[in-house]
């Protein structure tokens, strides 16, 4: 039976627990994704966290985003981890690995050298929309806008390697969906990292809920490769072995450009350039990533033009695109509702096609249900004119956190909690869905 939206008492209990979880992970300057597993500030986590905080604490929501944006590189690159001043070395790779201080355009604060999906413009607009104090909200937008615009410019100019309209990712960590089966075909050449390293990610989470050792070798090899070309995107096509266009990353980029257009409007600026960029991403998505045979969007290697075949949750993210042709939208919705995804398990939306032999209900992005991808599909379903699907997704998500707590991800078959506990974006986005 479809999940029921929780009643008022349960909603109150969940909201209080979510606020307490976010308070427990707040350092005074930023919200950690999880105190034990991820003891630094992460880029797209902070965007999701700000969206939830906007409902309960405007000041902290704004500080979360502005603090992250202060770690931006001169080129506009917004790093995926901000290490700050903490001496906590329990997370690998740490700041020494990336050596950002050795790069001329990097800021004084220590950061990683890669990016994550740009949900930040959507977060900034959401924060502003929910602010009680309109003048303060506009001051916040005025401060954030040039930085967000630079972040997008970096992605649209330096990461569009052949003018096809899409930004590429240069590492699976940049997708935010690290070990998704979408990346498997593009990782076969990376078996060995050059340096010796010790994984530190399986102290608090069982090994079978995390990426494999082979995945980690590839992650470190690719991070070394990008670091050793000085994070120079002009050298990517010649010297780097992973340049992939991801439908989730690009759908978020498109949505972000639409949000920047709205922010520009509110600040009395010209929204035109953002609307044109959004259109270009739309064309890139349709021309390059739509797989008419499978009826979903898939990943593509920029260098070879070869497309992946895996149907993952990321393929549904273009529901955020308001210009999706009706037949494409309908086929996408059909697959989403089918036994491969929402129709095939009690606790949707699984990250991977349930019928695939290598679907893994425990392992990270290879099967489990995540609150952030559910949140994105919730927004996408509303935009696609399917409030019924949006309601099912939010009720099911609230059911999961109600029953298993604010875990990092969930078993889509039995609803059990997996990964880190007291995970910030699960709490933040539940708060948003509760409202
Ligand atoms: C690598 C912090 C991050 C999320 C990612 C998620 C996971 C890191 C890791 O945790 O990635 O960036 O060590 O596994 O995949 O989406 O931002 O919550």
C-alpha cells in the first residue's frame, strides 16, 4: 500500500528530532554531514542543509552557504570539501592529499580540488524566499549572487570540454553518487592508485555498505591525476582519464541557472544570460544524454562519445527541466513508476534498477534509497505536473526517517537504516518535506 503522510504528532516529533540532529552537527560555522563519518564541511551537503535550515533558522542557513562560498577558488571552482582549521584527521583523503595551498588560484583555507553538483543557487533562492526579514534576505542574495554566478560560469565554461552545452565531472566523487553503477564502464582503466593509502571510512559503517576497495583505488588514482595536472581543466582531454557528463549534475546545473535568473531578477539584474545557459544545458541533455531505447537519461564519456547503459536514479533528475518534451517526460515517469524503481519495492526510490543482477540493496549508491535524491525527485515530480508522485515520495521518505532515524541511506526493500547515523541532509530535507 502507498505510504501515508504522518499525522500531526509524528510530524512534530520528526521536526524536533531533525532540528536536534542539525544542532548536534553544527560547529559554530558550518554543519558537518555527520560527526563521525564526515567531520568537515561538504559542498552539496551544505546546500541541502541550508534548504532545511531555511525553515527554522534563517541566520544559520545564510551562514552555512556564505561560509562555504568563502572557500571558493578564484576561478569560481567551489570545492567539494572545506577542511577549515580543524586538526581532525579521521577522514581520508585529508587536506594534505589535495595540496590546495600549492595552487595559485586556491583560497587560504584548505579545501579539496574537485566540485559537487551545484544545488547552491536553488538553496540560496529557497533561503531568500522563506526569509521573514526581506531586506536582510536581499542583502544575503546580493552577497551570494556574484559567487554563485562565478561557480556556474566555471562549470559552464571550463567543464564544457567540447562546447556541447554540458558540464563534465572529472571524478565520481563530483557526482555525489560515488559508486553508482553509472560510472563502472568509465572506470575500467583505473585499478591502481600510485600512492599507498589506508581507507578510514569503514570504522563507523560496515564494509558492505561502503564502496569496494577497487572503487577506492580508482578514486585515489583519479584524484592524483587531477591534482598532478594542477587542477588545470585545459589539460583534461589529453591527460585525464575520466571526463563524464552526468544527467543528475547537469539537471541540477540547469535548475541552478533558472534559480540564478530569478535571483538576478530580484536584485534588479538581467536574467537573460542565465536563461540562455539553462536552454543550452537543456539542449545538451536532450542531444547527448537521452537514451530513447531505454527511456531514460544516461551518462556519457565526453572524449569517446560512448554512453553508459545503467538506468539509475540520476536519470530521473531531468524532470527538473521545465522544457522536457511531453513524450520524454511521460516515458521517464513510466520508468520511475515501473517495477524497476518505485513500483518494485516498499521504500522507494532505489538508486538503481531493482531488476539488475548487480543491484545491491545495502551498498551505498548501488541500490539504497537516499533522502536527497528523493527530495530532488519530489521537486521534479511537482515540476512535471505530477503532485501524486511527489506526495508518494515525500510520504515514503518521512516514513523511512520516522522508522529508522536520520540515517545516511536506507534499504529500499525492508526500510532498514544504513550508513552513517544522525546524517544532516536526511534531517534537513525531511524538515522541508514536513512543512
Ligand atoms: C566523498 C558527505 C558526502 C556526500 C556524498 C557521499 C559521500 C564522500 C565519501 O559523503 O561522499 O565525497 O567519503 O564517501 O557520496 O554525496 O556529499 O555526506
